[in-house]
C-alpha cells in the first residue's frame, strides 16, 4: 500500500512538473508572439519582381528620415549598386534600394535578403563624443520635477553601447513630455500597448524623434499609447508639449527614456553626452538627482 502511495505521489509530482513546463513554454510562446506582433514596423520592405529582375524598396508612412541596411545573398545574380547597401528610404518606384538581375539574363536566379533600419540619417560631421551637448531645457513641463532613475553608463545604459549617455526620468503615466530643443518631428510610434521587463520588448516602445537644427537627434521613449501630440513634419520649439509619458517597450516601470544621438557614415549610432539648461545653471543629469527647469 505504501509503495502504491509512493508511486502515486511520484506520478503526481511528475505530472505537476510536466504541467508547469508546459505552462512555462506556453507562456514563453505567448510572450514571443506578443513581442513579434508589437514589433515596430515603421519601415516596410517591398520586392517587385519580373522574370529576370527584382527591385527592393523601403518605404515609411510615419518616418521622414530613416536609414536602412540591406544585405542580399543568392546565386546567379548581380546587385546594383551592391549586395550590401546602407542608405535612406526609397523616394519612389524609380528609386530602389537594390536592383537584382540574373547574371546570365535567365529566369533561374534566387536571392534572399536581410534588413534592418533606424530612425534618422547618417551625418557627414559628427558632434564631439566627449564635449557635452547642452540642451535648452529638461524634457518635461516647467511646473514639474522628476527624479533621474538612471543616468549615463547606468545598468541598462552600458558604456560603449548606443544608449551609453541616455537619461531615464521617473514619470507617472500621462505626464507631459516637452521638446528639450527646437527641431522638426521626423517620426514617431504610438500604437503599442505592450510593456514589461523583457528584452523581447525592445522594439515595442512608443516614441517620438526630433531632428535639431545642428543635425543631432533626440528620442523620447516608452510613451503612452496614443500619446503623441504633434504630427510628423511639425516644427517644435523647446518647451512645446509633444507627447505623454508611459510604460511601453522594455521598461521596468513608468518613465521617460531620453537620448541625443547621431549616426556616422556607416550607419552606426553614437550616443552623445548631454547637459540641460535649468534655472540654477547648466546641469549634468546623474542618477538620484531630482531635476526641474
């Protein structure tokens, strides 16, 4: 009887373990699907193909500026201008990113391609990576003050990464986000409702990007769903309300992630050190500081 009971208990433990593993796998699969379904698809890649030629385009309806990185592979083909291209968006059907033709002018050619993209254009001249970029104000309402939850080189702003000089401000969902410097809104996303601490949510954040007159870009991340307040192409002045803060994307809680950056000629992102003009002078944001304009 004791043996039967022992076997019964062992069977119960085994079934519970299997059920836990199944639920965990199912949960992981659900997370992966959620992340994939919420991935930012601001740039759409389109292939137009005929019998012996194909043309690859990149278009966007919500980015004025973007840089695409395309690599083509296959056999019996020739690519123009190259099989590896880094450039801006297609301006129309007469402006493909890559044209692919059969090497022997036959129908027997196959190809595949990998692609990536980022907001903004490559810069001919980069700003200093050591001299701080001084912004005209903090990126929030003048009547508010917020704590810096993470400054440059913080736990998720790793040194030598594309976000090394970023700043995070603890901000309740729905707080006003204001332009830190004058410029033109070149793109945004506001349709995501997905957020949480998971690397798979890296491409699920809502954001707005502003190009400054000096060629640098500012990005404001983790915005509230439907929280963008200005259209693409709008020129904004420093202090203008442009968005509402939120908790979308890879985020451990409601906050605003702010960064200033440029891209070099190869398309690599360079995070710039930043300071803000405030009522008490020019201030470098550091973790733990409570800041106000």
